[in-house]
C-alpha cells in the first residue's frame, strides 16, 4: 500500500482543551503515482545535422513515430558530447532490433542524416508526480504537466483551513463518544460537507450479525437518502444518533461561523452523496467502498485503528478485505466514478 504522510496539528476546541493530537494524513492513490513509469524500447539514432535541421528530421520520421507513443517525450535530445539524438520509432515486443535497424539504415542511406542506430529504454507514459518526472528525465527528456491538485493531495496541503478544522471537530467528537467503553456501537461513519452533517451511521457486530449489510458507511448513505425522501432503514432518529449529530453540528456551528465551500455553494439537492465527504472509523470493506463510490462520495477519510488508544470502544466491524489499502478500488479506472482517500493516524502529543 502506498501512502504519503502529511501531519496536521489538531487545534483543540474548548470542549477538548485537554486533547492535543496530531492528525497524520496518508494519501492512498494508485501505485503508478509512486512508482517510476515503466519503460519501452525505441530505436534512437545520432542526427548528423544542426538544430536548424530538426523540422526536417521530424518530417522524415513522422511515419515511424506514433503521436500516441511519444506525445509525452521530447523526440530530440542533446548528448553530453554536444551532438543530437533522435527517437526514430518504437520497437514492438516481437520486433527484432537488428532487422529494424538495418531497414532504417537502408531507408535513410541517401539522406546521410542518421548514424549510430541503437535501441534504448525510455519512459512509456508521462510522469504525473515530481518524483516521476525527476526519475524519467534522467533517462530521456519528458514533458511534465504538473498537477498542483495531485501534489496537494499527496502532501496534505489540499485541505483548506476551514476544512482542517471541520475534520478535527468530527474526529474529536468521535473520540469522545468512543472513549465511553459502555457504548453499544463499535464503529461510525459521518457524511459531511461545508460544516454540515448530512449523514451518520453507527453500528456494532451484533447488528451486522442480524443484517450483514448494516455497516456504518451503508447506514450513513441511507441516512442521506432518507433526507431526500428515500432510505431503506429506520433508526436514523434514534436518540444516540440524533444526539451525536447535534453535538458535532453544534461544534461546527460554533467554530465555523462562516462556512467555506471551496468548490462553490451547493444550491440544489445533489444526487445522494455527490460532492460530500465521509469519515469512517475503520477502513471500508468492498461493499461499503462500492456503496460510497456509487453514491458519488468526493473524499474518504478513515482512521487507522492500530494508532488509536486501545481503550477506545472502537472495533473493526467491516470485512477485512483491504478494499482501499490493498486493492485501491476507489481509483479503479473501470468505474464511472472515483474518489480520493486518506488514512488518518491519530498521535497524542503527550506520548510523542
């Protein structure tokens, strides 16, 4: 599992003045963002000309260089001895290097434009992170379309000041709730956006034994659906649920007197959970992950139970199938919706 950590210091509210934590956010994205881009074989030749002849080189080789294969690469590069090298064509898996080189030498023999044909491994796809770009350009010059949003997601700076406070308040309230070991629930899911709680799900192993679909994330989605006139389950007005929603909402209202919505105010009721965020006290299983994806959740946060106080009444109720951390289902390109995800480790300042 590839994580990239970011520490966000919890500024405790007055209700939590004795709780000073560090929230450590680890972004969970597809492996290709962290690994060096794979390589492909190409035929490279030394160009016996000056840079003024580069347009001529491109014209002569345009039938050999597929735009799709090389759009992320610079076709020409300067060598250390002051010459010019050019990518001529891509080598397929079944292509014989010597045969291809002899064919190219024959085709360009009258031009006397190229010499020293040889194969080389170059990046087969564009770099998407600074790390990949630095690694790729050591092999061959690459084009790099820098994504500030992606960089901010990985280093944690994507969270605005109000968004950080929002997350801190929700986490603190859940910690306080589950500090009571007599609580009958062991996990929770909170769906929120712009300092407004839209859904809450509480569950325990006993409830799941009776209904295998009653995981906290699924209950929270149903809560949102009920607000739109739908919903399947009763119990959203349970006193424990209502009290926790009111407590979190009150803290948000007090701390965030002027809500900020970085993507614009939501003026119409969206499809289920479109553009909402969710914080779950444990890693969602495949069922819950797919439920969140199909509900159009924007961002997922879940707590790392191994970093939590062992005395908290938090337990794993979802199936331990590692849908997020191992299989990265939330980023699967075959799905018609994807979401961003972070795992949160809670570190007490007193023990650090």
